[in-house]
């Protein structure tokens, strides 16, 4: 997590995606407020670190890996919007790259509301 005050919010977001790519659900939720909200696509949102951790760990168990590449980044006040290409390695070893947009509403350096806009159905096709 961000320690150095010299880093930008973009650096912090890039660090967060690198940690997500490690598929460590506990590390992922360390970027969220304790009462944070997380919604992935059209799935029911998770609220609170424990519920979010369980949901994310469940998702991680359905894939062999992932890698985020930021293709666009915008920030307005405490809202960050990130455009991404996300590479998923499926359980059968095939790699699927999907477009994605994330919106983060921040409370300081922590994410209070995290929304992912993407269609994950190609991962499971």
C-alpha cells in the first residue's frame, strides 16, 4: 500500500492493480474502507471487507490468473475512472483479454465504492 507521500494517486492505483493481479483477496481488501462497497459487473454488490474478500476469493478460484493494463485514467476530486484491458487466464489455459472500466470513489487513499463495468461471460465460454 502507498507509503510515500510523493507518489501520485495514479501510482497508488497502479500498485493496487498489481496486487490484484497477485490474486490475494486479503491484499485486495486492504485498499478498501472497512465498510467499502464493491460491485463487479451485474453481480450483487459486496459490502464490508469480509464479504468483499469472500466474493473476490471465490472469483479468483474460477481462473488461473489475471493481468490489468491501464489504457486510460481520469481523476476528478475523489473519483477515479480507469479504462483497462484485463487479461484472464482461464482454467483451461486459454487467455481472454477483455475491455473494462472501473470507477473508484475514494476516502483518502482508500476506496469507499469500487465498481467494475465489464462482461465476464467470455471467461467462462
